């Protein structure tokens, strides 16, 4: 048995039209296994992440006969540009990661390996959990596995809450607004809550939609929620802005433009933030702790299965010459505790509970809190999110743009909602 330790930095490639590029991808994996297998594995991120996963690969090939593995990596933008170009030439990596916003276009184009024959064989399905397999399904077929996930949460400045003798107890959205009003000090430029509507991520709105038993997108890739639901969302936040409880759009957009470095919660200028759970670590490091992670508010009569998760999906190319070996590697990347002890939470919280709980003692207190929170959240009912359409990112950008129009008072919520739906008809 031989092994090669190799790491390649991907170069930036200009973006091209996905539909045309993916048309040449083969839909079927190879039959049989070559005598010698050299897997190419690709991930986005920095050198430190690539080194961790190269170590995981080194451990994997030690368990295989005549298998070598080459790790490629690049920053997020160049990574997905390279995947698009490689798909056109039918030269995708044997194993690679996708986000939920990219999964549908590759699965729909036949670029990914059908994992069905390997479920329960090379791939331990029980450890992943049946509720999680749909995250990697397209038209009823499993093409990817959710290796890591994240969920929605509320971050608060626990130091300020303690100083004022106030306990966080916002079970409903009205409770949240009242608590934000109580925490705000408008004459001091201290906000009760950060405005999530004008930023580049719109996950809080998706939570609002799913609590109303609707979806951002339906199974056909069209908008899956009512205009009135969006109007209500914008009016909720407009009231808090008008009262000075939430920041003005100028303040919020300026803060968002600099990432967590200038985040209002990090800068101790706001008390509450709707957030992803993993942001506890990012924000906590920048301000040396003092934050707490709590559950989302809910509407009256909430759909019990509203919770949703952003899954990172690891998959294999449809034309990989060694699909059985690729499937075994997928299982290692998702289910193997010893491998996770190396990679830890570089890509997020591992999906299998046994894996995330197994590595928890190796992590910081904040990371342990994130894992405990997410594992508790996932004990609640959830329904799969429909596969995102290829233009989902365009919709998110449009939603942000119209949210800003409302925040600046240039459009009413009703006008902006109507314009957003009309705009979406052009590309969805």
C-alpha cells in the first residue's frame, strides 16, 4: 500500500453559466474498481482547514488497499468557480463539499453520484439519522450527506442583562419586542436589538416564514410564502426602528459591512441579536465572552416542525472511477469519530450526535455550548427544506435590497413586497 500526501491550492477561474457547463456531466458512476485509486478531495477554506482534512485523508488511506488521496482547497469564491469549470469538463473532484445553495444545480444536472446503493453498506445511515438524509436528496434520490450543520439562535449580551437585573424570557415575537424596548437606551445610542432585515443573510425571515407553516421556496422553485407574511415582517421591524429600539439603516448597514469586527453586539452597543448558533464563538472571541445562546421566539400557533438547519453537504462526482471507495470516504468524513477528533468543528457541528458529543470535551466552552444547543434543538420536530433553486442567492440579494428600501422609508412594506414578487417572477 502506498500513500501520497499532497495539497493543491485551486486557482481563481472566471464564473460561467452553470446550466451550460453542467450539461456535459455524466449521471452514472463507474462499475468495478481500478487496481489503484487516486482520489481527489476538495474543500473551501484556509490552509489550516486543508491541513486538518489532509490528516483525515491520511488516516483513511491507511485503511484501504492501493488508495492515495490528494487534497485541494481554495477560498470560497474561487472554490465554487473552479467546481463550475470542472463540471463542464467532467473533471469534478472525486469527493467535495457543497452548500445548500449549490446542491440543486449539480444534482439536477446529473453531476453527482447516486449514493443509494451504498446506504447501509459503505455508508452508516443509522448514525446520520433518517431525518437528515433528505438534506442530501434531489427528486427522491440521495446524492450527498449532511456532514455538518448550523441552526438559528438568539445571542444576548448576558453581562448587560445581569447588570440590569433582567432575565431573558422572550417566548413570542411580542415578548422579544417588549424586551428589546426594555433593554434599549436610545439617549445613549444603545440598541435593544439588532435589525436583521437589511443584512446579506435572511435566515431570520426564513424562520418567520417556516413558523407560519410556509417555505421560502416551494418544490417547484417558486416563492412559497404569501406577500402579507413579508409585509408583517417588515412592519414588525419598522416599528422597532421608529422607536429607536433597533438601529437606523445607516448604522446597521455600516456595522454589517465590517463583519463581526464592528458588530453592534460585539461592540457592546446592542443587547440582542438574531443569529446563527455558531456566531457565539465568532462574537465571543472578539469581545472576550459575556454572551449567551438562547432559543428563538415563536408566533402563536407556531408550526411545531418549523426549525431548519443549514447543512454542509459532502458528495462524490458521478463519474468517479471508484464509487465504492468514494462512498467509504464519505462515511469516514461524516461518521468516523477519530477523524472528527482531528477536524473538530472546522466545518461546523458534525451532524451525527454521537460524533458531535464525542468531540465536545476537546472544544472550548463556547463551542461546547453551541453543540449542546444545536443537539437540543434537533430533538424537536423538523421538516425538510425544499431544494433551493439555482437563483436562490439572487432572491436573497433582492430581499435585502427591498428590505433596505423599506428601512430607508423609500417604499412602504406593501409596495416593496409587491415589487419583490414581481421581480422574482423574472428569474425563478
